[in-house]
């Protein structure tokens, strides 16, 4: 019998496939880590408290995707981009390992995973992580690394389901986006 999966308020707003992805990426999360993630969300407005809870969640589940995603989002939305980039690197390592891909994203090829399927949660996690990594590299001024990641994404997702061409357009304009 499969245990019931209870959606968080955020997950409840996701379409069915989004809830599936959240359940898969959240599978096996220890209760202590889940409690700290929830507490971090409740104390988001108090940076030091939220970050402490996120670090406690990480201590309880150091390599869990839900914890890494929580850390990434916290740093990203707090505009702590160098820290978000470090977490993106950790997510890339995890996504590569979980998908049995090469450790270096540059060595990953289109046939190494089912990158074209929305049903394939783990390959999508790799693609979304690489997109975040590319964006952060661009925002932090490493346009060459950002472009390399964008080109890899377009190789892996030639139909551009993730909307990476937007990042390519920013790069083609010299790295200046609408918000610059």
C-alpha cells in the first residue's frame, strides 16, 4: 500500500504533474527535515531564523532534493546569488547522480536521459537545475559559463520546453535583460 502524500499549500496550487514531481522529489524526507522546512517558510521574513531552519533541515537530510531546493529558493529570493549558485552546483551534482549522468554537465548528451518527457521527473530536475545555474552565472557576470549552460540546455531540450531561448536572447544582447 502506498502511503498518502499530503500536499503543502504550495504543492496544492500545482497542476497534477507538479504535485507528482513534488511528491517524487520529496519522497523519503525525514520528518525533522520537513518540520524545519515548514518552519523556514513560516519565518521567511526573518532571514536568520529561516536560514537556521534551512540549515537544520540540511543537517537532517543533507542531500535531499527538497532541502536543496528550499535552500536555493531562499538564497535566490533573498538576492544572495553567490550562495544560490553554490546550492545550484550541489543540485547539479545530485541531479546528475540521480539520473546516472556524467558528473560534469558538459559531458551529458541528449540520449543520456529522457529529457523530452514531462513525465520523467528526474531528468526535468536536472534541466531546471541547469537552467537556474545558467541564469545565476549570467546574473553574476560569467556570461561565458552562462552561455555554455544555455547551449547545453538547448542541446538536451531542442524543443525548448523550458523557455531557455529567453536566456539566449539576453546573452545575444550582451547580457542585458529587461531589468538591467
